[in-house]
C-alpha cells in the first residue's frame, strides 16, 4: 500500500476505534440503568457487550500502530436519550451497531485486495457485528415473531 492509502486506512481504523470506545461507555452506562425482574441476565449481556467493544477497540488500535499511525484519544458519539426502557436501549444499540458495521464495511472496501491481514480483520469484524445485530434484532421481536424487527 502506498502512503496515501495507509493514511486512509489509519483514518478508517481510528473511526472504528472511536466507535468501539463509545460502545464500551454506552453498554456500561446501559448496564447501570437496568432495573426490574430481568436485571441480572440483561446487565450480564450488556457488560459482555462492553467488554467485547473494548477488545474490538484494542484490535483497531493495534492495527493503527502496526501501520505506523497514532491511535485516537477521542470517543465516538454518545447519544443520551434518558430512555432506559430495555426496548429503547436495544433500539439505541441497534443504531450504534449499524454505524459500526458500516465503518467496518468501509474499511473492507478501502483495503480490498491490498492487505490480506486488514481484509481478514474487516471481514471478521463484519461477521461479528452482523451476528450482534441479529441478536439485538431477535431481542426486539415479540415471542414467536419470525419477521425482522422494523424500527
């Protein structure tokens, strides 16, 4: 890859890093705001999502430094709606994860056939994000509803 392309890849990875760090904050906050009978399994799932986001942020940061870049200290957008109903939390999560998925897809388009390492990384992250979106989608459905959730 030429220097211009490497700069573009680092920029894309920094966006991913910022989005994943926002996920850490977002899911941690959500876990603190869950009340009611189903609190324990829900906060466990949310905390697992926060931990996963931190792992993803670390992967992006390692790739940035691998390419000679400087990892961003910024955190992606944090929307606080003050709506802490589980459905609201899941819909906000769905929106956030969709943005992250698109960032990984943009990275994949950018690296194309130029780096197997970066291409495989992007593909694996797209796979994980699509799985996560599918889980959230299923949680938003009513029991027995096979149709995808419509926002």
